[in-house]
C-alpha cells in the first residue's frame, strides 16, 4: 500500500491503466455515498470513478440508479407508513399515490434503466471484491469489468422474488458472501437491503451450473405464499417489487409487456 489511501496495486481495476497516465486522488465509494455508506475502495482511478457517477448521453447514471432503487426499497417496504410517499423524490421514478404504483419518468427508457441497474450491481461487486481479495485485476473478472465499465456483453442477473423479507441487513453495509460459489458455480449471491440477486461472474461456468445452482437456492430462499414466488431473470426493472405485493395488480412477461 502506498501513501495514497486509494491505491494498493496502483493499476485501475476498471481501465487497467496506471500512474502517471491516470490519478487516484478522489474517494471511490463502493456503495454510492447517497445511501449513507462510507466503505471506500482502492485502485479505482479518478476517470473511472467519475464515469460511474456521471450520466452519459442517452444513458442513466449507474450510481444514481443503484441509489434510487435501494432507497425506494427502504422507503416503501421496511419503513413504510401512510406518509412515506410524501418523502419520495427520484430522478427516474415517480410514485402515483392513488394507484400505489411506481412508474418510470419520461424520457428515460425502460431498457436502458434496466441495463444500467444491472451494470451497477457488477460495479459494486468488483470494487468490494478487489478491496477484500486484491484480485480485481484477475483475468477471470474481465467479463464483469467489460460489462460494468464499458457496457460490453450482457451478463445475466437473477432476482429472488418473495412476498416477505429475507431478514434485515445493515443498510449501509455490503459484505462479500461465499466466494467459493463464484469458483464452483460462476455466480455470486448479491444481498443488500434484504434484496437478493444472483449475478453471473464467470459465464462459461455459470452456463453449465445455472440450473443446479438456482434450484438449490430456490429451496433455501423461496417462501411460497401463493405460487407466484421464485427466482426470476431480471429483464425489466419493473420486476423489482418495491411494495412487497408481488403480482397483486399486474404481471410482466419477458417481452417487456405489462398484463392485467
């Protein structure tokens, strides 16, 4: 470790450049600071740090999408009361109180917002992974790196859709779970603010182990209330149930269509 608290190896885990071509002067928050987290990473250059916190032309800001999705979960689920909606502010979503429904603001595109949210999960993962293991530059992380930083490829994300909480977690802490599962199955279980996602880290391994891995977790995590629970591939951000009233009014198919 150098005198700079934001440097370990001195090579950016995202662009893979090093000093003097790049600098490491600014604090790289692993979880967006807007969520109250002060977990600081390292080997994240100022240019890449700025990229994740800035909206590109035609795209939503990945850090802000992550913050707004999880702030919405927090406001409308565990802490919800009859006045919660009055506190709600969002750049991307709007809350229609009479319909008890969150919708997407114009002119944001559903497909872009969904993809940016998925990329934000991988951004958080690799930054935390590198802080805890020092292995964020490993070649096996190239698919994660290319998807999160450059938008190349389309790694799969699966969401645990329950009608009940899976247990509370510290709202400002994201802790790495079982990294052996990445090695053995190609997936990582991303658990934050009582929401559980499975993100594809090593595609070739995940392709072979997908059914076994997800079926095993379905047995552990799915609490069957009315038959509509399960582990679903996230293809539409509206699949995230901010109200814990899954499928109560509308259903979503994989063609991005809403059905009554």
